[in-house]
């Protein structure tokens, strides 16, 4: 018996801006608030993490649900 997972990374309808963080949280099965908080901390406190640029790219590339 073969089990296939047809899970796709898509933007969520649970949007604050574009639904990217919520889509990632739903894909990973994590709490949306935790993903948003981790993203915000990485964006603010890490010079090497281009958070805004990455978010814009994901907002453009990720398909809608």
C-alpha cells in the first residue's frame, strides 16, 4: 500500500498581509502566531536575513489556495 502526500504550499485565507506566514504555518502544521513571531524576530534582529525581500518574493511566487 503506497501512501502519497499531496500537500502544497499555498497562501492562506488567514491573512494579515498576504497570507504567506499563515500558509507556511498551515503547511508545517504549526501555530500561525509562532511562525509570524519567528519571522518578525528574524527580520528585525538579523542583518543577514532579508526578511522583507523574502516575504515579497514568496507573496508573488506562492499560489493562492
